[in-house]
C-alpha cells in the first residue's frame, strides 16, 4: 500500500480517524533530516505490512493536530486502530525497531 499524505483537517479525518483497522501516522516536516531519512523505511513498512495504512502529516501545516496528539519532537509516529491512538514513538530508527516499538510486528 502506498504512503499517503493528510495535510489538512478533513483529509486527516478521512484517512486516519474514520479508517477501520491500523493506521500509522508519521508527523514530519520537510526541513527535518531524520524525517526525510525515514521516508524509505515507511515505504518498506507499507509493503511489508499491507494491513497497516501509512499516512504522512506535515506538522507545519497541521500544527493543531500535532499538538492534539502530543507531538513535541519529530519524526513522531502514532499508531491508530479504528480511529483511536494505540501506540506511539519518536525518532528515526530501523524498520524492525519501528515495528517492534509500535507493536506492528
């Protein structure tokens, strides 16, 4: 499954909060080096775990949403299940570590 972008409140609502199943949200910014380093990891995650939808949300465009979910450092990863927060972690890491920390693997 491809990584999608949700950079406005309506697309975040549709892609994350209204979605059944697991959705991994990557709170990121274009100027953040570690965030850019995670892009291929997230692509790989979307291929290895097709039951997990991956959504990227730009914190510069979605500041209120980032604050709502306690994002104070990026990259931040929040795993939602059926629209509710299930788990979260922060920082650049390998695919296996990200999957383990979030309980995806």
